[in-house]
């Protein structure tokens, strides 16, 4: 802990205010001294008033204590975010409040993730992406900038290497992340957000998410894309959130019809996953933003965690000077009352 100054109005304005205050007080004291004994005030009176001006000046300069810490109080709510990055997430039928349309589903997913971060201030987040494989992109952290940076750099799988999508592909990865989280933070509230279009193109049977109920307190499946759907672009490289489809993009053909394949949001599958998690399904669009699960906002409890960078907390220390000023003002009032009575 060290002493420092935090000027009330910023350094330039505060310095000017202090100089004006002290200059005016000194000028009035000098004038009273020159007019003595033809004035009622005494040297003691002006000494008291000068002292009051000095105290006010110190208060304006903002005396404070500065404390450096490598810990931070965070909400006892841990939010796990799983984002679909299969090739269908490059389809341009996404929409979200404040997002220019048409947008790709991965861009819509980014808006959803940013909104989730804003919903849970002071909470900790873990994030993973899933497609042909599941990747833990972010271990549990209270750093919201890290979460937003992660989703900004998230990209879809190239369509050419996609082996089909299965909504239950992140199940093993989620089980590992959530079980470890429950062991380490047994008293925390864990909320899972599963973001996907829900489409299944793989021949593998979808597995139930019911096993995750042992680890989560709440769950929300978020449906991106649209029920009308859109054509699937043929991409050799992944597409990041915010990027547009390259010129000359071709479309994936449906083997059954020979025409461009249409991918639609599968709300039925996402609703089923939500039921298996004892959670809720939320379909987002241009008029509907992601929200809290059934139980509402995050827990009110907080715990201390270690952070990578030291933070500096500044605490104003004004009350001792306020007490001194109050005493000087009471003295001034008593002296004024005595002088007024004597003059009567």
C-alpha cells in the first residue's frame, strides 16, 4: 500500500482550483492585517481560515491509498460455451439484433457469445468449439477479453474435409471439461450454452446429453440460422466470424437432387438436447437475443481467484480531512457568534 493523489477534477482543473482558493484566502488575510485594528477579525481568525483553505485544497487533490493485488473477486457462476464450427455454420441465413443481415451463422454465433459474456459480469468462462473434432479453446477464466478474442478468431471447418456433422460430437469434450470444473469448484453454479444449427448430416446416431445433468445447474441450447435455411458454400478454407464469402463461391450439391444443398436450423433436435439437459431452447434471430436460462441470472456468491496481471486499486482517503474541516468550521461558527454578541 502506498499514498498517492487522485485529483477530484483531473490535474489541470484541480491545480487551478487549489491556486485560486489559496490565493484568495491569503489575499483576504493580508488585507485584514493591513486594515487592523479597524476590522473585527484577529490573526487567530485568519490563521483558522487559512488552515480550512489548506484542508479543502488537500481534499481537492484527492489523497488516496493505492493497493496492488493479483487476486480478483469473481461471481461463483461458471459459464461453459460450446460453439458449432461445422461447414454449415458458413451458411448466410444468420440474424441477430444489431447485426447486419444476411450474416453467416458463425457471425451470428459470435454475437451470441458476446451477448452471453455481457449477461454474466464478473463470472468465469470456458469455451470450446466442435465439428469433426472438439477443441478446448479457453480454459476457465474471468478474462472476458480472452473470450471475445477467442470467438473473433473462431472459424468454420473447410467444407471439403467435412465428414458430416453430428450434434453430439462435443459430448466427450464437454464431459471432461464439466466434470473437472465440478471437482474444482463444487459450490459454483455451472451454466452451459450450446450454440449450433442443430443439423445432423452424419450417419452416426446422436447420443443423449442427459449424462451432463450431473455437472450443470442450467443449460441453454441456442439455435442459429433459420428454419428456411440457406445453401451451403463449398469452401477450401475456414470462414471466420465477420468474413464474407469469397467471390466465385460455389455450393455443395445434394447427391439426391443434384442441386445446391440447403441447410436448415433443426429446432426439433436442439429442443431435444435442451430437454436431455433439463434446460431450455432459445432460437435467436433479428428480433430475439439470447437470454438467461430458466433459473435466471448468475449466483450472488463471489470467490477470490488468482489473475495473471496485477491490478491496482485506488481508495480515496478524505474522511480524516473532512473531520478536521468540520472542527475548523465549528470553531469558526463559535468565534463568529462571540464576535457578533460582543458587537451588540
